[in-house]
C-alpha cells in the first residue's frame, strides 16, 4: 500500500539505491502555481540544512504547464545520486537487528538489501515534496512541528525522540465520525513515518491518569479560544472543535548502531557486522518537516 | 466514513437512540458456521457482565443460511431497546463539555442529541459483533487485551485508563510497507474507538528516551522467540517479525461528569446542567473486548 | 463487492428469500427531508404498478431524525414477505441454464438456492430506494429512462429489450479523465443490473460504422445546444459537455423459461425441470426505474 | 481518477507533450522476472509495427533489482521525444469539435492544449506496459483481441470500428456479485479507452432481440465446453462459468478530420481550422493491444 489519501492521493515509489524515488499526486486542483522555493526549503529542512546534492533534485514529469498545475497527475522523480551500492554487498544475506531486513525477506522472499531499499527513510523525500504541494493548497493552515524531547546521546550509540505538532487555522467541523476520525487518520499518517512508535492527541497517555474533572476541557464562553484548555488536542468525536490540533509522535532510536552488532544470516547463524560510520546517530531533528508533511497530506483529504 | 477495511469491510450504522445499530460485513468468506455463543460472550464482556437486555439482541438479516455464511453480505441489526429519549429534551440545544455535541453540530448543522447519537459508544456494539466474526476466521490468532492501568477514582468524578493488547500466532511477513504498515493500521483502528487518545507499539513513548543499544531487539539465534526482547512490538518496517504484536491504547476519562457542568448553548451562552446518575464512571473495563475486536478487524484485512 | 460509489456509498445486502434486503447509504448530506412518497412511487414503478405488498415496506433503521437526514449512515431494510422457500427444495442441487446458480456454486462452494438468492433481481429494490435518495439530492437533474425496444413475445417464451436513458441538467465539466470517465462509470453501473448485456453512449455501436464527418458533433455557435448533434452522448474525454447524457442498455431475455429445461445437477448429470408459472416473461418494463436509480447513484458520486 | 484497480493498482500520468508519460504499478508480486521483449512487442503492436522511436523507450525507475520485481511499486517513465509543441500554438484558445478540448476547459479552467494533453491516446502507452506486466503474471490466460469491423474509409475522412476480445483459461467462479460483476468491470475498463463508445458481452445488443429460448445457453452435459453456446459471453450473475470470456467494444471514428473544421473559440465565436496531415485516419488497428491490456488489468484484480 504505497498510496496515501482518497481525494489528494499520493503514491510514492522508489528504493534508496535504485534509479529514483518519487511520487504521483492525483487529485491536485488545477490552476495552482507551485512555489518551487518552498519545496527546496522543505527538502533543506529534511537534510538538516546540508547543501543540496544531485540526489535532491526534483524532476517534474507531468501535471504542470508553465509551472501551473493542470488538474492531471503530478508526477516527479528524484534521482538517487551518490548511491555506492557496492558498500552493501556484505549485507546481501544478513538481517541487521532493529531493521526491516528480516521482515521484508519474510514477506517478499527477496529484497533490495542496499541501504534499506524501500524501507529506507529516503522514501520520505517524496512525502516532503508532496506535503509541500498540499500545504500550498491550504495557506490558511499553520502546521508547525518541533522536537519536544531528544533521547540521551552517548558515545557509540544512537538516540530517538519525541516530535510535537500544532496545527492552527482549522475551523470547527472538520473530520469524519467513527472510522474516519481526525485522530485516527493522524495516527495512521504519523505511524507510517519510519521509526514512529507512538502517537498521542492532546494530553494523550497522561490523560488516561487524570480524573474526568481534570481532563474535560471547559467552555470559555468566548468565541476563541472556545475552551480554556485543550487536553483533547482539538478533536472531539473525531471532528475538529476549532482549537489547535495538537499531537505528539514518539520515534525510537536510530537502529543502525555505531557498534559491532550480531546479524542474523539467512542460513540462521549469527554473524558480527560493523556497519561503519556515515550514518545518522540522531535522526529526530530531520523528522519535523516529515511530520508536517504527513499532517498536511492527512488534513487536505478532509478539506478538498 | 463508516466503513472499516478493504477486504473484510465492516460498515456500521445507527444512533444510540434511533431504531437500531448494526453493520453490514462484506467480504466474509463462504462456508463458515458462525459461533453465536462466542458473539454473545463478546457482547457480555462489553456489558461488563450485566445481564442481556433486549438491546443486545442481534438479528441477522442476510448472508447466512442455516447458520452458515454464504459469501454474500452479512447484515445484522441490534434494536435500541430501552431508549428513554425524553430524558434528553433538555439537551437539544446544549453542547456538553468534553463531548462531540458541538463538533457534530459544527459539521452537520444538526445532530441527534439523544445520548450522543452516532458518537455514542453504543456504536461499538456493532464492532464487537463484526470483530467476533473476524476472529472466528483466524482461529490461529490469540488476541488478548486487558486493562493495564486505571486512573484515580474519586467520588463524584470519572476515570480513564490504559488497555494493553497482545496478539500471538501472527507469522512473520504480515503487513504492508510505507502507508499500510501494521502499526499505522492498528493505530488508526484503535484511535477510532470512542475516548481513545493515545497509541503506542511495543516500548512506545519510553522507546524515544532509550539509547539505541537499549532499544534495538537482538536476534536470539533461535527460531522462536526470534529476538530476546520485543521493544518494537513485533513489527519492523510495518511488517510482522513473528514476535507477539504488542501495543497499548490510552483512553481519556469518561466525559460525562457526575457533577453540575457548564454547557454551551447554541445561542452562545453558558448554562449549568446536571446530567444525572445512570452513566458509567469508569468505562475502561468495557474496552478490552472492543480493542480486541478492532485488532481482529485490522488484522483480517491483511490475512484474507 | 456490494458497495457502489466513493462519496455516496451504497452497500446493499440481502438474499431474495432471506429475512430482508436493504442497504446502508454512507455519505448522504445532513439536513435533507427525504420524500417518502417519491420512494414509494419508485418502488411502484419497479413493481410495474402492482399493489404494494408487505415485501416492499421500507424500514429506516438509522440516519434520520424526524424524517431529516443526520449526515450519519442511512440504513434501511425491506422484509422478504411472501417467500415460500419450500417451493425451491427441488432446486437445491440443480443449476438452471441461463442463471447464476452454477457460477455462485463455483465461486462459493455453496449458495442460497431459493429464488436466485443474492443474484435475484430482488436486490435491486435496495438500489431503487438508494437511487431515489440520490435523486432528491440532485433536483436540477432530470433522469428519464424508457423502454426503447422489446424483444419478440412468443407463447411459452420470454423476452428482453433495450432501455434508453437521457439525463438533462448536468453542466459541462463533470467527469474524470482516464479511468473515471463518465461513460466508463455509467457502463459499470448499468452492467451491474441483472440481465444487462450491453451498453452504449450516444450513437454507440452505430458510431463505429460512421465516417468521421458523419460522427463528429459540430459546434452550433450557440450556448445551448452547444452542438448540432449528440453522437457522443454528451461526454467527451470522459467529461460532460453540457449536452444531454444519452445512453442505451441491452437486457437479455428472462432466463427462467416457461418450458421444461435441462438443468445440470451437482453430480454432473442433466435433469429436466419445469420451473412453473409465476415468473415474469418480460422484465424489461420494470427496468427503467432501476436504470434511472443507477444513473443517479453514478452521477451523485461526481457531484457531491 | 488516474488509478485503475484495487489489488494491482496502476496509476498513469503524463500529457502527450509534457516531459514524459508513465505509471506506477502497486501490488505487483515479488520475484517475477519481467520479459522486456514482450513489453517491446506490445508497444510495437500499439505503434502498428512502426519502428521504435525514442518516444517509446521505457525507463524503469523502481521496483526491480536485476530485472526481478521486489514487490515494491514498479514505476516507469517514457519520454515524449518528438513533441513539436510549437505546432500547437494556434490551438491554444480553440476547442476542436469531437475532442475533449472544451470539456477539459470546462472542468479545469485551463488545459494543456498541445496534442490533446492528458486526453491524448499517448496515455495508453503506459497502460500497454502495465497490461503486459499483468499478463506475465497470468500465463494461464490467453487474451486475444482483433478488429472485427472497420468503418468505411473515404478520402478526406476518418473511420472507427469494432474490436472483439476473447479470453480463455479463466476458470469458473471468478467475479464478484452485484457491483463487482465481471461484465461491469470489463465495461468500465473498455469504456476508459479513448474513443470507446459501446461495450457488449457475448451476444450483446443482439441478445435483447432474441427470445429466451434462443438466448439461454444450454448445458452440454460435458465438462468442457460446459454449454453448447456462449451468448452470455462466459459470465452469469457477474461470475465466470468457465466458457471463454467474449466481448466487443465499439470505437467511434478518429475525431481529427483531414478537413477544415469549425472550432469553438474560448470567446464563443467559430473559427475554421485545418489540423493538417500527420494524424491517423483509422486508429482502430492500434486498439487491440490496448483492449487486451485493459482486459488483463481488469482480470488480474480478481485473480491476485
């Protein structure tokens, strides 16, 4: 299932070390001039501010004429420049701990072992581009995610963290009851991000240990803010109440440890491996723009 | 969006004080003799063991002959017996705090104000029946949810809690990459339950504050258990790894407080209301069977 | 696949001799007072004007309050009154020629042999009710189907016919390119009607034998009618052009012959059967309201 | 709606004179070595045997390693080589008769006027590639389409025709009742092909004028062929009966006439235009491979 959304449908494709990653966006309204600088800025945030390499150049294949959307599918591809796939030969028959190597193998019987293949966070590049298009269609929304907490950063180790996100500008009445609740859709969108392991709206897990009197948001008697607290995160019965949408997403530590780790060989025996150096030890700082992108892709499907 | 699932599609219907609640199940294989006792047991758990009233009698409208499924849609209805809708007249123009009254009004312009209408937890009756059918199609799975924590129970107050769920018997290789990840689908399924406000797989939010060395599950070198810990909750890259699927769901306290509360009138003024007595103060004990039902509805869509 | 539509989703259920047939309609806007007389009139047309029996009484289970839609799922059931299932005992192991008996058996391994079960035209009762709701949401459209041709009616035989349909009031610009073309969706909707065996837009099969000069609709130079002919049936590139939508649907003769026919027994031998008397010999006069209903269900999914 | 299918999902993209056309195929099983020669042969048939130009070179962007599918999305693009977009400047504000120029404008407010843009038959290149992949997954099926009738070919005029298709190897029991009938899905698939204007299964429109005795296919008493005729086209109640699937598709004449035609200007006045010479006058010979491709894409969604 590589498609997200019903009305603004984003189908991503690509392995980290194949020819390209990219997406087709179906359902984008016609007549929008896409702000390509904003796309570049979003990709820059995802790179943690590192200079652009060839590997982040977006080629738009269809759906635009003179920079304006046609209402037809927007397709783009982003070449995987500096791929160095030979580095990965020794991984061909090994399942690293904490990665999807084993589960992809169990599901498909084969996999692209180079750099995580389809499971690589490189796929989120396509989400960031698509999310950026979505945001431009909803200029009334402010979607802002930041790192709320970072795990401990020890030498020769990795860390995770918690990202919080706040959306303002969403009017009351957006959402769908029962199975299309805002909180359910946001949860699914966020948990689809690589390394996401937890999601909570508003007061979240802490709410479970409050009393009802503490938890229930009281009417302010004002038009805005409509309640005096926002423990529910701006959603009641799956529908927005006009307060900011607030949620948090937990990300587990980077699974590629800067240590020798025991891998499981396809044959069943364990084999030590030193993955080496050029991997992120703390990826959570790159995540806020991905959280914002998925929030945008989630919300636009309610608003179009 | 009142339909859950793609292959085993459950469309629920009904307001708490309308004629009936129920569902249509499309995609149930033919030739299964439904265990009606198991359905009754599941509904009994949802009632916290209270004796069955007329309001829990399931009428099967279609899809079976002589108790065996035909492969055609299974439709059922459950009459809303003891509805006492007159109790609700004073609520017609009031939005209770902590409820979906205001958001439904904002979305639809009108609502069934009686007992929460469509937003009532009564709708979960249909999910429990459908979930029970799904479970019977996957006898190899053991799905067990229990209350892990309950909030404080003060006099004249309500509480919430945390439900944990564990699924064993799911082989490695179940799940879909990218947007159909097991964790994403389970998150959506759980967050669609009334009062759900948080979801986490495995170590969840605690994982965000571990180091990578602490977090990463190591291969055991054995066929089973395949790893020596299960911090990931049995899912890597969105696909099961053969370990138990483990997750937790946070539920906020019951929103109907046994106190006088200020309601928002449609006119904009605040108005005190005493909702009265016959409401649950702690609903979390009724939730495990709903969590199990949604887990079953989630998983069967990967397995059919 | 018992659901039709994406935005106005109709899920029908029921076997002809089970407890009930009916549907759940999801996506119906809130605040509409349903005209129940129009529903009765539509069912009357489907009965060819025969007096209403118990078997056509619509019970609305949910989604309305005081006759007004709530925006929540509209569920209804129609009991199968005079079912006489015992008449069908001799059919239990026989596959009639021209019916779906054999194919249902091949697909499901079992079937409800009584009166066609799920394959019975009785299922269209639910479509007519749903279609009637859809039409009330699009009062600007006039959808009119009539019998264009009826096959020969010989003694001891049955006939089919051709139904033509014309929709006026649809503005230019409705439809979706590529796979969601109006003609493709209408074709699917019409071919889902029992006994449908052909579909054509505008000049249809005759168009294939015209020259381009004959076929191409010329601009009138007027705002309306925008073209001087309508060979394309009001659709170009899958999108309406403002002319009437015109199409025709072919229905094969009634498969239940008023003769002794050879049935295939589950054992493989042939066995003569005389089905007897109370079956329609020419059902095509009942079909226009079904064609209109499906046209309405098709079009509303583009307009909501 | 640029996606076809639920299980084997093909999302096509591209305008005829943009950078590229192509598709993403989601749901293709892992481990299949794609026969690239077969892809070339299919594209050759679509070109009517003309030599390959740059414009038919398929670039595979993702989803394969060493020519074998990974189970992840297969993305490909086909550059639009010899596009000569300047030829089209005079068409920028004109709506040609018989084309989708006006309807795209009515829907989107703007369009790519060069060579039909998204409505161009060039988009079917992507369908042929995807269909070829689908066929390789169903080697047990023989899908063969041929031109059954061609319209008259006068000087300075164009023609259409009728394509017939026959699928053998499909076992009994494939299809879905009610809205997912084989005939309904095939009708939708075929009517999505540019210029398609009619569809019929088996005896089709002729069946409507037969008597029931003539129409009803009789059991042969043999295992194969199971009936002595195939007026139903191999489908009963939406489900295959083991006989060949047989259907016909009508295509209207090529809309680009080799004559001076009156175009509608955006301003509302009529304006003569001579489109000139390099267009097909009879495209129906290029259609059989497209019909086969769409038949394959339709059927694989029932078989996966």
